[in-house]
C-alpha cells in the first residue's frame, strides 16, 4: 500500500488530500480531502482574479496541508510521496503549490511527484470506482473539454477537444450575461429548472461535422443575441431568463452527448477486445444533472458502464492529485517541477484546430 499527500491550487480552490491504495488494484481510500474555495474573494469581480487567487493560495496552502494530514491521522512521516499540481493553471497558484511541496519535501526527505491537473481528473474514476484501463473519458471543466482514451498513467490519447471555449467557460459567460453571479454553472442550472428549453432556437455547433471536436463560442454568441433581443423588446423577465438558461443547457448537453456517442463508437473500433468498456465523466461541468443524465443514457445505449465520480471529486480537489501521484509514483514515472500555465496532457495541441483564440488548448 502506498500513501500519498496531494496538493492542488491551479485555479481557485486551495486543496490538499491524502490517499492510500495500490495502483494495480485501481481503487484507493481517501483518508482526507480538504478544499478551501475562494468564491467570496472573487465574486465582486464576476470571475477569478489571478493575483487575488495566488495570494489566497499562499496564505491557505499550509493550513490545508496541515488539516489534511491531521484528518488522515498521519504526519508527514507517514506518507510515501508528495504529489503536487504543476500545471495547467494560473501561474501564481501553481508557483505557490510547487514552493509549498518543495519545502515539505526538503524538510521530510519524501520524494516529490509532479502531476498534470488534467491527469488528476482523468484518473479519478480509478480512485473512486476502480475502473480498469483502457477507458473513455470526457473531461469537462471551466478551462477544458477533452475526450480521452485513458490507457494508463502518462498514457492518454486525445480524440476530441474544443476548438474555442470550454463548456464551463460558456456556462460562466452565460451566467455573466444574465447577471446571475458566480459560480456560473450552478447558477444557470438552478435558473433552468422549470424553463422551456425549446422556446429559443439555439445552435448545436459542429454537430454536422465528423469527429469528436466541439465548439461553444457560437452558442455563447447566440445566447447574447437572444438576450439583446429580449432587452430590445422591453427587458428580460424571470421567465425569459429561465427559458434561455434551459435552452443553453439543453444545447450544451446535446452537443456533448452527441459527440460522446461518436467517441464511444470510436473506442469500440479501437478496442474491440474490451468486453465491458467504461465511459467516465469528470471536471466541474460533470456536476450538471441534466448533462449527467444525458451522458448516462447514451452510455447505456452504447453498452458502456457509466462512471461519474461524486460531485466533490468532480470539481478540483487534493485527493485526485494524490491518486494520480500515487499511480505515477508506483509506475516510476518522473517529471520536472517547473510550474506550467499550459501543460497538454496528450496530442499535439500547438497547431491548427487545437489553437483557440487565447492560445493553444490542452
Ligand atoms: O473542474 P473545475 O472545478 O475547475 C476547472 O475549471 O478546472 O470546473 C469549474 C467549472 C466552472 O466553469 C463552473 O461553472 C462549472 O465547472 N460547473 C458547472 C456546474 N458546477 C460547476 N457547470 C454546469 N453545471 C453545474 N452544475
Ligand atoms: Zn479542474
């Protein structure tokens, strides 16, 4: 059995967790999982302010680590390795976590394991459900949208991604356009309850094109146009907001479910020998109940076991970094400790379709 401390502060959660397990068994025990969010600090600005995030991480990281070790009932001497997110993410937060982990390693003599944040999400279905390699994964968060074939630690094939915005970004921007506050995803989901998803005709971008790539910027523009139309007609009522949120959420679900069907078909072709394939979903947007239901139905139709980790493990946390670190540590995989704002998990993201308007997408 291996015990690993994981540290995560790549966006706006300061997190530390301790996980114990055996990578060959592919299931771990979470001894602790401490997450401090920073919503109060950012809400006045309508989004995450990198400098504020970095300072808050620097203040809270040692508290999170201390609490995680205490709740796990062990000291630093009781861990076999210290795993830390080195990217992708906001540089200030990454530097804070890497410096914290390096200090702990120097003081304790424990080995360091650098972890890609996306691999933390991608390997979570193994921590929670012991899902066997290879499996298909949809990673949907505020910064990412990836269809991955996960073959092992450090061994991922990307078969689809977003060519512009991530779905969480689209949820957040929709919430902003409608003055719903942050975090955008849960606010839009709450408003959509009871809304008429069919009232406004919204696009399902890239559905007519082959492959598993997705796009959300056109959908976002369509939401803005509907909103502006309502305002020009005398203002947005509560009902208009509910209908637009429901319509946007349904369009996002249709795009992700439609592309998931293609990804499952492709996985079947590539891994015909896998008799009971798994389709896992993770990342903050996987917390959306309408999306989850759509994905689960599609998985069942395609004969895939559907794995959706509990919500607390879908959003950013330290246990997922500890688990990815544990798998990498046991496999003897190394990496450097340089913080990386952009850190592709797989594929060749620096060219052509993989480049969004704000740079290469991972
Ligand atoms: O994985 P995550 O915690 O952070 C990273 O982006 O890495 O994901 C956060 C994103 C945000 O864009 C948030 O609005 C979205 O996940 N989100 C949701 C829901 N809960 C969180 N989107 C839709 N529905 C939700 N219930
Ligand atoms: Zn994340």
